């Protein structure tokens, strides 16, 4: 499995990479620290992610703008500290598979990341992290 992580917070990037490395199957992770890097990675024919994990609050090209302009064909899960109802609705309207609020507690954060990956393997599609 190949995950494209679009996240500008270095601590979150490190934590998500550590969580994914402990899963019982191999996951390759490519990281974009801003919207422009994400556009370049998505345009690269060598980068073919199975899942995009997207933070909305990223520099240069914000997450919602990235979704609206470039409409990635890969399944996208928004993993953001925002739970603004307008942002959730807009993201879902733009075709994201799931909108998950980033938990503050490390254990909950870990469970959320694992669930995002597990859900991407199966046929589920949910809003706001609810079944």
C-alpha cells in the first residue's frame, strides 16, 4: 500500500509515519509539506498512492482548494483539527471518502490513523469518521 500524506506539521508527519510503520503490512509513505508539493507529487507518474491523507490547513495551496482544483482520482481522507461544518460539507461535496478530526490524545490519534488505513482497505465510505 502507498499513502500520500499531505501535512505541514512535522510532529504529525513523524507520528503518522511511526504509526504506519508498526502496522502488520508494508506501507510506503510519500509526504508533501504543502499544497504545491502535493500537486507535484500527484503529477509524478512514479507516485501512485492508494490513499491520500490530507490536512486542510496546509500552506501555499490549502486543502479544500487543492481538492477543488486538482480533483485527485485517488481516495482522499481529510485528517484535520478543523470540524467546521462548512469545511466538512465542502470536503464531502468535493468527493473525500472520510473526514476525521485529529484527536489531541496520542492513543486516540493512533487509533484514528489505523482506522483510516483499515477503512481504506475495505469498501467502507463514511463522513466525519462515523460508520
